[in-house]
């Protein structure tokens, strides 16, 4: 039996693959990895995952030759607002290839950006649906902005141009408004964005009483990688933050989940600064308006009080005269009623005295003796109980017409 070398076998496979697959195919999957290599060519891996378990069920190497890659990368970025990178789902038009040295691969000749946008939109809507079901999607929006936004906590990259633009516009404003701004550094691009921004937000939440609001900013315009901000854990962190959050991640083309859950969403870092300045200027305008209105209000109040006092001064003589007339009439009525009242009181008191006199007369001992009652005396004191008496004592019994002396033989 004649044996084949590996190269010969791979050559046979190459002839079979390329000979039977001349046409191109549209295939969708997820980029597991991707990079632009030497010569400007793009190399990566396309995988398909089980929807339930997330396990990889199919894998293939992909190659985009430099001439094609330059064209597709620019178009894809313009359509989707991001670059080809790991973690995104793509729809690729490919031709099959096989190399004796590198094996099976897919040569990409076209890409459909609308598929990636559709997947991102579907993912975004799913996150928003979960937030709605959790009942937290509007929590941050319902927070009230403080009257004065002076203490601003900023989540951004320290080296980002957008952060510098924000600080310059806010701190060098032409109205002389003063602010306290502190940076809480975070990764603002790439797969670590959700964890990094969440960590910064939690640090701010721990000292929430020191800040009036939070600003999350990053510049970038159309090159923004929006999918980094479509994260359910990050969205919950923003939605449930104790301070109002202003989002300005530097994009004009589309919205992220954070734009839906933050208190306020603007397009750029400078727009975030403009929003804060506008808020402060509005409050300043209100204070200036009050400052102007206070003297007018005080003057108006003084004028009304002066008019009221003048009216009282005019009314005072007539009021006093009326009061004196009423008191004079009252005294006249009292003087007329006084003799009648005095006679009535004297009659009542005379009748009361007569009743008292009758009661006293009924209690007179002489009256009681005339009625047949007697009084027993011992040593000149009235005896009321037999226990006061003893044999041999001399007692006096007083009658109506005289006294009788007796000796006690037995009490």
C-alpha cells in the first residue's frame, strides 16, 4: 500500500475544497479574536456558540487581505460606529480556502454592518427590558438636581482629550462661576469598560454627601465603541446610583443603554459642561431676579403699610368717639339698673337673714326646755352619754322652771 505524505494529503484536501467551493457564502458568527497583522492583513477567529450554554460549537480562522480590509474596516466603522474586534457578532461574505501549512480558513470579501447593528440593538433592547422588569430603569432620572451644581465628580480617563475639554469649558467659564471637580479614573474603551466605570461609580457613592452630581464622559465622536456601554451590570449601577448622573460619551450616531438610565444624556463632554453651566446660569438668573425683586417688593410692602397706617390714623378719631359713646351708653344703662339691682339684693339678703334667725331660734335651749326637753349637767358640762357618769356623782337636771340635783346610784 502506497502511503501519502501529509503535504500530499493536504494538497488533495485543498484541491477538493477550492475546486468544490468557488462561490462565496454569507456566514454569521461571533469574532472570538481579531487583529491587524504584518502587512495590514486582518487575522481572526469566527465562532458559533450554543445559545443556552454559551459553549463553542463551531470555529474557523478568518483572513481579510489588506486591500479588502482597508475598505471594509472603514465602511464597517462608518456604519456601526466601531471597529472589528472580539466579542461582536458579524455577517461575513467568505470564500473557502485551504492551505497545506495552515489548514482550513475563510477569506472575507465583504461584511454587512447592518447585521452587527441589529444584534447590538437587540441586545440593547433586552437589557432595557430587564431594567424595566426590575423597576429601576427610571430611578436615576427621578432624582432632583441640586439647586447649585458646584461639586462635580467626573468618571473619565485622565489622559482623554474629552476630559480636558470638559474641565476647560467648565472651570474657565466667562461668567466666573466656581466649581470643584475631581476625577475618578476609569477605563473608557474596551472590554473592561463596565467593570472599571462601575468601580468608580461605587467609590463616588461611598462619599455621596461630598458631591452634587456625577459626570461620565469620553470623547471620540463616530469612533466610539458604543457596545462597551451596553452592559446590564453597569446600567444597574447607574440607575441605582444615589447621585444624578450626566452621560456624555462622545457619540452622535446612536444611543447606549446608559443614555436611557442616566439622569441626563448629552452627546459630548463639552455638552456635559454646557449643561452644568446652563443649570448654574439659570439659578444665577433666578437669584439676580430675586435680588432685583426684593427692593421692589419691600418698597411696595412699605407703601401698602403706610397707606394702611394713614387710613388707621384717619379712622382713629371716629373709632374712639364711637367707643366712648358706647361706654357712656353702657354706664347710663348701668346707672338706671343699679337701684333696681340694689333693692333686689337687699330683699334677698333680708329674706336670708330671716331664715337664719328662725333656724337659730329653733336651736335655742330655752325653746327646747319649753317643749318638755331637759338638760343634764355634770360639773357644769352637758352629759350626752351614760359612760360619763359614775355612782356617787352629783348631777343637775335643768327643767323649764328650774334645776333638780340628783345623786347617781347606778349609771
